[in-house]
């Protein structure tokens, strides 16, 4: 019978199966989760103690020996390998070792706000493109790595599901499944009866449209994870039926006061006061009182809200003084005139549209509404392109079977509005199919179709000709443009024309005909080309980020909603855009009355308010009624014909005045709310010290690049410079390493880059990339292998004559292991923290801790001259013999680091004390990874 098993804790060293291991979290009395001393995550093993032939016992870490001495230049390589393979880092943020993105310091503000709450409730309302996805995911990753949550769900509109799934996996190493109508049945098929998909899959991305129904909503509330992110949260406030269902879902989730919720939206206030305060009420129910409280009574509640609500615009980010964050956006307007045959056709279509509306006067509501929508569809499509007009004229607007069928009329109104209008700010339309405009089949209609057909091409289409001229200039200046239009027919019309003109560019059209996955793939294919032009409908104006491939946006068709314009530009002008300048161009007909109405009354007014307040104020449209009234004025005013200056000369009467009044009210509300909710934001000085401390512990892009270049060279597969990046010949690596990388999908010669975004066709290499982990594990294994006799291998010991020390200096490279215990509600969770620390002793002085920069300077120093092996070995032996005498000092350093770690965690997660406590214990003895002796170089004697 085996002897009783000993109890081991995370960070303990044990000996089992003929080798040494580090005990990892999630070990139990009977089962140990272990990682080899020199291995990584891929080498982790489980050992069931009662079945082990030989008992598992404590182990000690072997000190370096003289036999492990190598070239001094390899000492820094070991330090980099140790630092970059850390996943359970000991900095103030547990998550930084597990993410594949380098967040900017300003993106840590929501994380620090979250860490100061016992139950996280945050509304992150940062501007488009600032990085809300990163901010929300970072909070989730941090709480996972702190052991405070085990499950999470992201609730988002259906078209964003795949993007969230990809972002979580690629940037945060969280593998989530998508739960929507098409996947839920498959996910549930193999589950035991009574088991929820949310129990079986701890990380999910859930379509709001799937989960909002009453039956699914109730089931989700029963099994909902303890951490929930809600994207586009403004679509989940009370309103229409769909919005009401979403709101009831979130309200039910928020009633559990222990559930963490992070709400994301770029437009928290879409003009509806009730909706906005309902959103705040999800954070804390009493925040809804702010709507009616007099100013004198708001102070305390406002101060409380400032801890749960963060809203930054681009100007707010400027104080962080990071010029690399956002490009300079230069805007321009270009115009065309409706001349010749095109102008004649436009007037003919305008006349025909007016006749449709006038003919239905005095008739039934159904016919009036059908003719009105048909007329508006004609105006929208003829303003877009000849092909869109032809499709509209050829598509019959069905009347339904029963003339008095109110439901059919409602359905007709809904479909027509979706395809003609651009939707409301909480539900912008992505339907890019041309609206139906044919209500009759007459010779006149056929003449209009024939005339529109003949106009295709730059010779007869002044709008297309102007686009071509403008794109020529953009391409010549080195920009990569995206052209946004409203309809599918227009997108293909433009793409077909541009392919014939730009022979050296790849031109692709992406429309709603493609599934979300196909759209992403189509955009990704453009990344393999030097010059690219993307023509897209508004199916791409939200959901797919384009900043790594494109640097200019052209609004070929004006959107009738200013928020849509900002979303289009925000696809390119956003966090991660490396270009210093991006362009945005608005194209419109200077004598087109439709463009004139939209420009004068909607877009220009929105822009003036945005400049005044620094906030994009949503269109105050009363469910689209104001825009419809405006366009009705365009349709029915006989003097609004081609030949007038659209943006100057048109008078849109009462509808324009109504919209102006609504804009003024919206502006005043926005200004008032900016005043009410002006918050005590965290400043750079509150955040940067924490950021720098964590970045220093783990290493950044410079350390990654230096390490990979030197490691590949050391392993016989040196990188080859290629344009602005590198080629990596993975086929020349040692067999075991080559097989490990092949299992990750990397083989042969690949192109790699260390800066974000990576060069076209290159793989971005950051600290958590499998290549970095595999190289670090391999080098560390070699360093710890006592049988490894590679004279040029990684050095655990070394000595050299150097010119930057005046006293003989011994540098010890240490790996510290700490047990971090978190006690919450009576349950204690043990975690492992590791860090790389260097200490030095100069002359006869005692050991002193080095900063990482000091350690890199010393270990990275080149030898001034060769040191004979016998002298080198003597220096190393003396240092190794000093280790027992330094043991007490090393343990004191480890204990001090443990207390500093405890202070870091308490400071960052101060609110955790309300629900539990932290404790940090150093695992002793300390691991001495390397011993290096730096000897002052003797001055060279001058010849006499």
C-alpha cells in the first residue's frame, strides 16, 4: 500500500517519474496538475497520486554548474525566454500574460474602474473606434485569471457574433461558442437531459435576437453565467417589441446583484430620455432617479454614477499623449452636376414620382402609402446609380391579396422603410436590396427603364466619372479606399467599372448577398494584394474592422442618418490604424434636391452640433417621421428640379423647420447630459504606473523581436529581412520544435512581423504567439538539461570581461514563485504567480535587486575581450560557492516581492475586501536560474 500522499500547493516543486515539476492550480489532494521545470503549457500533465508506482516527493531546483557555462552573449537570451514564457505573471494585472494584444494605457481605465467594484457594473460608452471590445474583454480576462469568475457570455446583435468569437479567441485566448438559432440545436444535441448549453460551454457568444424570446429568456436567466458583456446595449432599452424583449432580458439578469455586467455602446443616449435612464438603471436601480432630481440633489448620485459610467471621445484621449493611437482624419466634399441625359432622366423620374403620389390622392390609405413608398424608392435609387434605378423600376411593389388587410399594410410599410430609409440609431438598416418601385406596367415606365439602362458608364454618369477621378488621386497618393454605397446593384455597378479602370488594383464588392463569414473572408483576401479597392454596402459599416487594410472612406451615396456616416468612417479610423492620415470624402449632386435635403437639414446640422459639443448627437427623428416629411416636401415641391444648388437654394418649408426644432432640442439635451454626467475620469497619472509595472514584468514588442531573432539564429534558422518584416525558415528548426509548430499550423518558410498591424501576408508575432512560447520552452529545456553540451547554447552560467563595471559584479537570474490565495464566501482558491527577477552583488557588497532595465544592460553587455576557460570557470565556481551564504538574502527578496505583489493586488482590487481577502506566500527556496560574473576589463597597456 502506498504511503499517505503529501499535500502540495501551487508553486511547490515536486519530483515524479524521474523529473522535476512545478505544481499548478487546480491540483487536489489526489490529483496533481504539473508542468515540467523547463516546459510550457503544452507539456502540462495530470498525475493521479494513488496509482503512482513511486511516491511523489518534494524537490529542489538545481543550481547552475560550471559545466553549464556558455558564451556570455547567451545570458540575456535566457532572461528573455524566462520573461516571455510567463503566463501567470506577478504584476498587478493577472491577465496581461494571457492576452495577444497590447492595450493602450487609456484602455485600462474601465479595467481599473471594474476592479474597484465588488460586483462589476459598468457602462462603457466610448466613441466609435476607441476599443470598447478590448476594454470589455480585458475585464473578463482579468476576472477569469483572478479566479473571480468561471463562466462568461457575450450578448450581441446577430451580425456581430462571429467577430466577438474571433476577438475573444485571437486576442484573449478565450474559446467561445456562438449560440444562435442555427447553432443552438447542434450544441444541445449531445447534452444530457436538463443540461444547459451555458453549463456545458463556459464561454458563449449569444445572439440577442435568439435569446430575447420569453421562453429562451427565462431559461437563460436560470443558467446565465456570472459575467455578462452586452454589446450595442442601447438596442436593449424599452421601446418597440424587439427592444422591449431585450430590455426585459437584461432587467432580469441585472436583478441578480452578484452578477457582473459590462454594457458597451457608442451611443448611450439616442435622444430618448426614458431609454437612457433605463440603461443606467441596469447598473443600479437608483440611477434612474437622476432624470427627475433637481440639480442640487444630484451630486452624490452623480458621483456614484461616475464610478460605473465611462464615456470618452477622441479629444478626451488626447491627454494620454500617445500619438500612435489615432490617425489624423482629413475630410473633403466633392460634387457632380446632373447634366445631359442624366439630368433629363432625373427630372423625368422626379416628375413620374410626383404623379404617382398625386394620382393616389383621395384614394384608399393602402394605395396612397404604396405609391408614396414607390416614389421615394425611385428617388433613393436614381440618386444612387442607374442600375439601382433599373432594379427598383423592374421590381413590383406587391399589393397583397386583401385591400383592407391592415397587417399586410404594416408589413409593406416595414419592408419599404427598411429598404428606403436608413433606420433609427438603435436599429440602423443593413438591408441593401433595392426597394420595389413598380406599381404599374406602362409604356412610360418601360421608357424610364430603357433610359436608365443606357446611362451606365462614366461617359453618361457624371457621379461615376467624379468617383473615378477622385479614386485616381487617392490611389496615386498611396491610400487604400473603401467606397460605401446604399444598394447591391450600385456596389456591383461600381466594382465592374473600377476593375476595368484600375488594372493594377484588386477591386472587390462586398454586399448583403454574402453571409457574415463570407464577407470577412472576402475582405481578408484583399490583404494579399498591394493595391486594393473595396466597394461595400452598409452591411460592412458595422461589425467588420477595416483599419488594417484600408486608409480612406468615400461616401458614394449619402446616408440619411448621420450615425451611419460616423460608423462607416469608424471602420477605418479606429484603434489599430497605423496610417498617420486617413481620408473621408462625401460625394453628392450639387443640383440633386434629394442630396440637398439630406445635406442641409440632416448631415450638416449633425456635424455642426458634433463640433460644438464634441459628441455625435443621434438624429432626433421620431421613428423616421421627420425624415419622411422632409422627403415628401422634396417630392411635392414642383420648383425642386435639377439645376438649383441643392445645398443652398432649396426651401424645404415646414418639415425643415420641424427638424431644426428637434435638432435644437436634441442639442440642448446632449449639452445638459454632458454637464450632468461630466465625470471624475481616471487620469493618466492614475493609470500609467500600473500599466508600466505590468508591461515591465512581462516584456513588450521590443523584447519579443529581440528574443525571436536571437532564438531563431541560435537554433539554426536565422530570420531573413524581407521588405519591412522577416521571413522565418521554420523547416530548419530542430525536429521536435518543427513538429510542435506544425501542430499549430505553422510549417515551411513563413513571413512574420513584430509590429501591429502586420505587413500584408505576414503573421503578427506577439508575446503569447505559439512561436514565442515554443522557442522559449525549447531554450529553457536546453538550458536546464545537464546532458546538453551545445557550446553555443543558452547560458545558465557565464563570466566575461566587460567595460561597464568598475568592480567584479555577480548577477543572479531568479525565478520567483508565489502562492496567491483568494478567499471569497468561505471558498479559497489557490493560484500560482511567477516572475523573473535579477539581483547583483558588486565587490564585497550584499545582494541588491536590479530593475529589469538594469539587468538587461548588464547581461546584454558585450565582452571586451576573451576570457580563458580556466579563469572563467574559477569565477563561476566562486559565485556558485557563494550561493549558500546568499540563501537568506534571496529568501528575504522573495518575501519582499510577495508582499509587494499583495499590495499590488489589494490596491488594484480594493473592493474585493468587501467579499473576500487575498494572501500571497513566497514558495521557497528561490530558483536560481543563472549565475553570471562580470569582471572589469583591464586597461590595455600603451606600447612604449
